């Protein structure tokens, strides 16, 4: 059998493994608030998120195009480069999951690609337009998530300030079912597309696709959607505990505001092909709703640790991607 084809198959499998790990690593993005507020039991929340992740992943490929041909020049892509980036991102996801740190799977993958690309062919292979789009999303999306959730929470508090607390809890208990579904759908739409992008990158390298021929095959879309859903169904309980309980004490009205604000930011970014960190957006949205209360209502120490993880992800994954790429190009000429 053709050795190059065997390597391609290995890269595709590794891509789906990353997607699965991404799913259980980022389960908290979709369900942490709805579990924390006890609107849904953990089992039903996970099943709901898995189903909505799947359908979200089928909703477009704009982000996949950005990741697949906007970060590294397509002519410079090798199977070893893609494999190195995936190994780096998987390793980072597992490390941060083990310690319960809600880091970004998206930025782990993108900056692992950057490190692997530079190691393989130098800095000239980087697609700066795509990287700038990622960096814009890195800064803007959590900022907008915080602002959107904070603003929505202020509006809701003013609308319901005379309502009885039990009525507010019942109403937003039902409303949060809708917002959690919205959040799960948007999470699948943005995150699963990154895996579609890297798998299509590997296929394009093997088959020589360029220009208009570069397109995400339907089987890749379906496989990525399935892997993401299965990973989400596995549940990343360590990170759910951090996001649902350790940042802010959440009630249904807070959960509704955080999920609605975050999901809207993610959905808009997805339609513009901007790969954002769903982890960053929902984390900052939770901080946003918490900031509407007393300053002490937000556990700023935990929030600070999360922000530190966001920052460390970039250089750590660039270095890891570079090391994996060097090793794989040496082992697989």
C-alpha cells in the first residue's frame, strides 16, 4: 500500500481524535451554566449538548476554510506538518483538561499549526491574513462576550427587579433550556469546523487540490460532527466544575444571560469565518454576568488563572508544534 496514503489515513484518524478530545474538553462551554443552575441534570445536559453540537457542525464551512488554507500556505503543507499540529493540540488539551483549566482548543490547534509550519518551512509559509483574523477573534470575542452578557444582565435585572424571586427562577429555568441549546449549537458550529479544516488541509496536500478545488468534502463534515458529538457526550467534568461553580455563583437568570451573550458572539464569528475560542467567550460571559453584582461575587483569582492559561496557550503550542514537526519530519522523510 502507498506509504503516503497510509500517513494520510493516520492524519485523518488523528484529526478525529482531536475533535473527540475537543468535544469532551469543551463540554463545559455548552452545559456548565445549565448544570450549575440545576436546570438540567448532568446526563440530560450532556446528551442535549452532543445532539446540538452535531447539528451545529453541519451548518457551514467558513471557519474550516480559514483554518485549512488561511494559516499555512497550502503549497507548503505536508502530512507531517498537519500531524505535528494535531499531536501538539491534543497534548495541550489533555494537559489542561487534567488540571481542570478551561483553555482554548481552537488556539491550541491554530498556534500548533503556526509552530509546525515555521519548523517545516520557515516563517514565510504563514498566512498572515488568516492569523490576523484569529488574533482579532482572540481579543475581540471574549471582550464582546463580557460586554454582551453584562449588558443583557443589566437589562434583565431592570425588567424583573419587581418580580418575585421564585417567579424569576421558574421563568429563566425554562428560558435557560433554550439558551443552553443555542450555546451548544454555536459551539459545534465553530469548533468542529477547525477539525474539518485541518483534515481537508491534509487531503489537499495529498491530492494536490488548489484554488477553487479546495473544498470540505461532505464525509469530512459528517465525520467531524460525529466525533465532536461523541466527545461532548463523554463530558469533561473537571472543567465543568471550574466554569460552573468556581467563577461565579450562578442562578438561572445569570445562566440565560451568559449563554445568550456568548452564543450570539460565537454564531456571528462563525458566519464570518473567524475561528474563536468558545471557551474564552463563555468564560468571559460568565464573568460579565457576575460583574453586575458585588465585586466579591466573581472569584477573580480563578478568573485570573483562566486568563493566564489563555495567554500561555499561544507560546506553549507554538513551541510544541515546532518540536513535533521537527521530530516527525526527521522520522518520516
